[in-house]
C-alpha cells in the first residue's frame, strides 16, 4: 500500500480483518491516520488497500510477534497514540456441555490477547504523558445472558481490568476507554459451534423487529471517544440497538 508523509499519529487496530476492527480501520484511515492492522488473516487486511497502513498477520496471543509488529510500525510511523484492542472470539455454549478448550480460547484471545496489546503500548504512552487505550468489550461485560457463561467471564474481565488500568494510567495522562456494544451484525457468532445456540441467537436478533448495530456504528463510537481533547476521557460507552431490551 502507498506510504506517504503524515503528521497524524499512529493507530493500532487488532482483529482488523473483519467486523468492528475493519470498520475502525477504515474510519481512522479516512481521518488521515497511519495504521498498524493486526489479525490472523493477512489477506483480508491487505484487500482494504488503505493508505499508510501496515498489515501484519499476527495472533494476539503471541506476545513476541505482537510486540515485534508494534516495533516495526512505530519505527515507520512514529509512536502509537491509540490502540484499539478489538480482537475477540465468542464461543457460546451450555456450560455443562461446552468443550473447555473453548473457554481456554476465549480467555487467551479476549483477555490475555487484549493485555498483550496494553503491554505493547502502555509504557511508552505513560512515558510520553499521553495516549489512548480503547478496549472493545460487550454488554455481556455488564450483564449476563443464557449460554454465555465463559464469554461473559472474559468480558467482565475486560471491564474490570480496564477500570483498574484507567486508575493506574490516569496520573500519566493516558486515557482508557471501554466500548461495550450489544448485538452487532458481524461474523462473531459464526465462531460458536453449537447450531441450536446459533439459531436461537439469530432468532433473538430477528425478534427485535429492527436491525442490530452495524460494525460502523461501533467504529464511530470509538472515533468519537478518541477525538475528544486529551484531558477528556470517555471512560465507557455502552451502545445497543434501540429495540434491544437485554
């Protein structure tokens, strides 16, 4: 992709190959930011052909690869001013029957992978006395749902660690933002292996009687929080389709 001079600071987006991450990448690119896009599927990111973007195939659970990618991007574009920790998996299941390996995968990606992103930038941001860490959580990080036990556990963890992180980084002028969307029209549900649960979830969305959130809706919330003056921290945004009751 084309590399041009830019005065805008670097934005890092994980899970950038689809859904919310892809929408965030497009929106920040349109605003003029250089990008480090990270996901396991490199081809999907390359296909975006966004200007001043570095696309690296990385599993966020691989800390060494994650840190190496950030070093490359910061060497090219300067220090990251914001990271959007979006990579995540949703493997819904009945806790009495669900394969525990699905719990492990969600904990590894949704919690440990997110913390790898924090680790990659927090020290530098604190030293520079500025920066923004955006953690994509879920309404399931604030309330419970049927067949969501392990997923809810990971998202409650995201909310808790984000609040603690904010308290620790606030004296350094670094913002921590939690974005908690309700149902979003992405491929996230496709990760679930139980066809009955998937069908029930789709019926729940249909019965709302209007569209659920789009990935672009969530991306605009991320950009809104980031574009506030550095001394203003939008600590949390919870958004859902108007007709989503739960």
